[in-house]
């Protein structure tokens, strides 16, 4: 396994690994070797670094999209059709890593869970752990009861509007919590966003059933 080094000077703080082809130093997030131009395997960097973005909950969606499309364009399989099998496989692995980063950073819920993990918090929203938030559980139960009792498309849509507004507010709450480095609140709000998302999906299914 290559040893990651910290270089001084202009590259202070940057992580470098040896190129698999020419053995020259390559930034861990680089797609190609700066010396020989060979495509590189995905480095051990976080999703934000991989996409060239500053870590944080607030992400510029347009910039994320631009970065992703630009990276994937230079990794298109047609560009590597005449390359050896090893290079084609490396390019594919880099593309897979970029897809994962794009999927996580492009979704506020996944991004919140991921950002918490980067900061050492394993959020209950990441799995099906037991939730110890009585207020949240009570709210979820009341919303599901209201959905079960809804007998028309309009009634379901009214519930969706209300919970949708809550989800929008939660995005602001999560952003503020991360900005304040209040990870407990961020974790709580992220979990609430997960419940809101789940309710909205159930409501969409019921609306579809009522419309059919």
C-alpha cells in the first residue's frame, strides 16, 4: 500500500501518493498523474475533496453538477478504449468513486449523515437504530395516523404540503447547526429529516393509490 505523505512548500497540507505507472508524486485527489498523464486509482480522500468542494452542509448544486460532469467527461470509457486493461479498470474505479461522491453530496439527507460521520458522529439516521426521541416518535405516529385516515387526494396532498414545509425548515436547521458546530442538534435534525422523507414517500404512494 502506498504511503501518503505531507509535502511542504506550495503543497503544504496536500496528500501525495506515488503514481502506479511512473512512481512520481501525485495528489491523492488527482485523476491523472501530473508527470506521465496516467489515470490514477481513487485516492483515500473524502467525498468533498474528491469533488473539489469545501466540506460543509451547504453545497452549491450547480458547481457540484459542473464538477461531476467535467470529471466524468475525461473518464469516459471511449477515452480508454485503446488503453491496457489495467488502465481501463483504474478509470472505471475512479468513475465509480466519483459517482458515489456525487450521489452522497447531491442528497441533503445523505450529505448530512456523511458530514456527521466525518466529524465522528454515527447518526441514527444512517441505519435502523432505536430512536430515543419521544417527541419525534410521537410526531411520526400522529402523522401516520393522519395519513391512514386521509380518504382523498386533497387530504393526502395537504399532509404532504405540511410535512414538506417541515422538511424545508429542517434543511435550514441542519445548516445552522453545522455552522455552529452543534453536532448534537445537527444529528437530531438529520434524523427528523429522514422521518419527514419517509412520510412523504408513504404519502406519495397513498396518493397514487387514490388516483388509480
